[in-house]
């Protein structure tokens, strides 16, 4: 698979490998909330972890986490936001970095199983690209 091709792993399907030769960043995780009474906790195999508190969630709501997004701050000026998260289509700002830098990664030749996700229904997706050094 080419480096520029975004790969998608769907929970329950075959794991997907970072076939590149360097660590890559997870671009997006999306799924539906399993329990509005519990936090969503997502971590990688390197030691990064983020948490979305239960107070921001309702059972069944769609959650989309984009780990880096350019956002219009007004008058056409775009700024970078990390862990840009929407719940039921509305941006929330309650995502917490609970370990490491909070930007999830997959090491070269590792598979998507190194990303652990708690409190998203089966069928959630993880998107990333193979990463190569020049």
C-alpha cells in the first residue's frame, strides 16, 4: 500500500499494519458510544492515552476524534487543533491527555491492535497512513 493512501481498520475485521519504516500518527478514530455512564479511553502501545469524560457522552452518540485538524478561527485564519472531537456532530473541548503526549501512534510494522479503545461500540474505525523516512 502506498504511503499516501489512508488505511482504515474496522474493529472486528483483520488488523491493519503500518507497513512503513517509521512510526505513524493515527489520523482519526470514529465510533458510537457504548455507555454514556463511562469515559471513552483510547491508548496506543507507546504510552499515549486520551480520555473523553462520561459527562460529555450519551449512549449511542457518534464520536469522531481527528487528532490534527485545521480549524477556521475567523476571517479565514486557520489554526491547528489537536484531538478535535465531535460528539453527535458538535465539537467538544473536554478531551483530556491522560498519559504521554496524547497523540496516538503506531510503530513501524505494528498493527492496529496496539490501539486500545474502551467504550466505543464494535465496528469503530481507526484511520492512519504508512509512514516512511526519506
